[in-house]
């Protein structure tokens, strides 16, 4: 008759065999998962250098664009300062023209009006003289 130790040993052996048999599908799945992970890592390893090169190019283009925008900003600021200075100059020139040129223009207009009146006074006499001299007998 087998002893309790022999029966226990047989039960443990059977449990071990059942555990190994139950673990085989899990081990097969782990192996497939590891193979798939290795394939994915290989693809990443192959595409990573090209991706890094593209990222470097994009970064260089972005830096170039930022430099251009910075230059454009400086140009706009200079144009703003120049426009403000030109506006102040034109306003000062307009004020000077109102103070200086307006009386001069009024005096010039008066002078031109006097010359016109003089021409209109002389012109009819001249026409009369021309008509008088053109008469042929």
C-alpha cells in the first residue's frame, strides 16, 4: 500500500504536469508577443534616423522663419519710428506754412488782382489803338 508520502508525491507530480501543460499556451503567447515587439522595435530603429533628420530640417526651417520674423519686426518698428518722425515734420511744416505762407499768399493774391485790374484797364486802350492804326483809307 502506498504511503501518504507517495500519494502526496504523486499528486504534486500530477499538479506540476498540469501546471506546465496549462502554462505552455501562456509561454507560446509570450513568445509571439516578444517576436512582435522585436519586429516593432526593428521598424522603429529603421525609421528613427529618417524621422530625426526630418525633425532637424523642420527645426532649421522654423529657426530661419523666426529669424525672418524677427527681422520683419525690427523693420516694422523702424518704419513706425520713421512714420512718426515724418508726421511730426509734416505737422511742423504745415504750421509754418500757415504762419508764414498764408499772409504771403494773401499778399500775392492781392498783387495778382492789382496786376489783372491794370491789364484790364490797359488792354481796352491798346485794342482801340490797334483798331485806330489798322484803318486803311
